[in-house]
C-alpha cells in the first residue's frame, strides 16, 4: 500500500480471501508503518475463514501471538484488497479485532 492508496473516510475498499468477500473497509491508512488498517464491516464468512480470523484475533490481540497455525496453510495467503478505483492490492494475513471492528495487515 502506498500513500496514494490511503483513503478518506468515505472511500471504501473491498477485502477478499481468494474469491470470498470478507468485508468492506473504510478509514484505510497506515498503522504502525509499514502496516496498514481500517474500520471493517465484516461480511458473512465461511466457517473455516471465520474460525481462522477469530483465532488470529485471540492470539494476536489478546494472547502472545500466532505460534501454532491449526488451519490449512492456504489461509495464510491469498488475501487482497480492491481499491475504490478497482486496483487490486495483495496483502498479508489479516488481523481483525472483532470487538473494535478494525482490520490490519502488511
């Protein structure tokens, strides 16, 4: 994500894992550079993706970090954003704080 990709409050990014819609992001920008993040409205997720994201939330936001990944390795990859103008941006594994409705990534 470069500076041209950061958004105003009204801009919306779409987040996907593979072809599964994960949610709509607003207030996207840099957080703890080089990380980025934003406010997320989470879509209805498959049980597998939801469980993986909840696990990451527990381990990163409320634990000691992710040390043992109990899910399919493919869930670590294939994350992307679609910017308001249609540009696709590959991102790393997303950390969603479900309580705060915030997502962050690198």
